[in-house]
């Protein structure tokens, strides 16, 4: 399954955001035509000498005694367990994890440290890490120790955040890794390629790494640079595929938020970290994660048919889900965390806010399977995509109006419930936030179902107009 997974990540430090939030966003993209996803809450529980066994690799990992409550988005396709590919969420200690951003390593590094067949892969990472960490740094350290002991069969980027900081981890080979703290005043974009650049081994406050990494790289002659320890150069790839499949997304994000930086989408040295021209909000992150090179010749929905498939866009038909994990430092800890969840193609689907201090999710978010189900949120948004794409130019104005209305309503509702939460007793907070999240999600579900009915009627009208146009002209003479 890993070979079919592609994603896009955006990270925003607390001093780079409009309200002091740390923000972590990632699209989960799957090339499989069907990859149903649920949104669930895993309750806190105690493990009695429990060992986790991976259904994919068979790796056996002893688990800590207590597991915190956490949110997640597991795959709901037949053939997978209920814990497969949980992807991302927030635990009860307000620690976020998103896993993973698929990357690739160069052959020289892989020869020195081959991938392992029976290690810890994306499919299991949140399950064995997120319920057991108390901070973003805890997450990095636990992941690092597991990679060093059990290895991995994939190259990935993994994100951890809390109210103070964001860390981005990149694995290389079977057992090595580097983690970088995102500076508070920066944002970062990761588009399916190694992005961390110069590593400072004298700055442990901003970098972490596998213990033997400097000596390992030196021993195997993996550093092509004369002075720097550039992780992207040492472990990453630099191919034509990278330039067309990955680079453009990093370039477009920089174009959106740091217009002063003039770069080419074909530049393999696009920086990982950027200072934005203005502070960034949830709206900005949503815009990037749903973007498709608007305003450039590379827009696949644009009129330029020569260049529109030159670079792979962020918002694309292979989007299956997206999460934006926000920790708001201007709110009480009990209701400071919001998980903005999008399903289906993000060009058309809205993000729906959920408090993460909740006990369950709405029934339609817990419902998904191999086949279309009108009671499933996942399938509702896949239906939306299937209606719009064949008639994009005839329907997109209506869809954009719907998305803007959803976004406006969500912010009003979220602020309303935030104000009410101030009066709620601590022992009633989880129950209150669960009900509030249900109300917000149900409101957007109703708006989406209304839109789908409108689009079906508009689609019939467009098809009818096309029929009349085709057959009302005089027949050709042969």
C-alpha cells in the first residue's frame, strides 16, 4: 500500500500564526480508487503486559502500561485491521502526531543502511506512539528509539506538535533519522521529498538525530558537500520525477505566502523553512492544502492545455482525507485543540472542525466500507467529487460558494461554543465538547447533502443542454 500513498504537509509555528496557534496540516493521498476512512476516538485504557504485533510486518513492540485517549483516521477497507493507517490525531495531553509524509532515499544511503522487512512502518506508527507521549519532543524520542531498535521498511516524514513547538522527523534507510524543530516565526512545506537541509549538531534545542548518525555518514562517505551536513543531499533523491511530482507544491506554497522569494518550480534547492509575508491562519492552511496552481499555467483545471499537467498539484482527485491539527494558545487547555478534518478531494470538500477533548465522533464519520454508503461521511464527499469533476467549469462557482458558506458558519459556531465552554464545569467539559462537535459536523453534513441535490439537478441540466447543442445543429454533409 505504501507505494500508492502520496501526501502534502504544511507546518506553521506559533509566532507565524495569527492567533499564536501551532498548526500542523497534512493531506492523505492514495492512488487506490477506493480507500475509505473513518474518524474515531480511541478511549484511554491500561495495557496488561501487552505487546503490539503489526499485521503487515509482524514486528512485536511492547507497549507502556497506560494509553491516553486520542483521535485518529484509520482506513476502513476490508483486509485491514481497525487500527491500520491511523494517520494523525491529538491525544488527551494535547499532543499532535501526523504520520506520514512519504519520501524517498537515495541508493547510496540505502546500500549503507537497507530498509528492514519486519520493522515499524506508517501503518502502525500512530498506534504505538500517539497514546503514549506527553509532548512533541516525547514523540520524537519514542519514534527514534523504536526506529533504532526495530528499523523501518519505508522512508517517511513524521510530525509532532504541542502548544509550544512543532518537530518534523525524516527517516533514512532502515534505522536512521533527523528531526528539526520548526522555528516559531516560520512555516514549512513538505511535498513527498526529503526537505530538512543543514543539520547543526551543536544545537540540540532545534535538532535531534539517531545517535550514530554523524559517524555513520562519515564512515560510508555519504556526504557530498565539503562543509555542510545537508540532510536532503545526504539521504534524499534529486530526480526529474522529484522536480515534477514534488517540487512544484513547495514552490506554490512559497509563492502564496512568501511572494518576495522568487524561485522556480524546477529549483531542487527550494528551502524547507520560510518566513511568511504575513501571519498565517487556518484559512491560509486550508487554501494551500486545497490548492491546484490557481493563477499559473500549471492549473489542471485551467485553459492552458500545454502546461497543466507539468507539476502535480496539492488538491487532487487522489485526496482521501486531510487533517489540520490546531492548538490555540489563547484558549483554555480543555478546549484549545481543534482537529479540522476534510474528506475526499479538498478542491471541493470543506474542512470540518472537531474539538479533540471528545468521547466519540458522529455516526456518519464512524461509517465507511468498501462500497458506497449514503450514511458515510467519507462516501458523501467522494460522491461530491464524482459529480463535480466531469462538469467542473459549470459547477465550480456553486461549489466555491458552498465552501465559503461552510467556512463562515464553522468559525461562527466554533466561537459560539468556545464562549459557552467558559461556563462549563471541568467534569462536564468532554460531554459538552462532544455535543458541540456533533452539532458542527451535522450542520456541514446537512449543507453538503443539500449541495449534492443541487449538483445532481445542475448536472442533469448541463447534460440536457449539451444534448440539445449536439443535435440541434444541421447534420453534416458527407
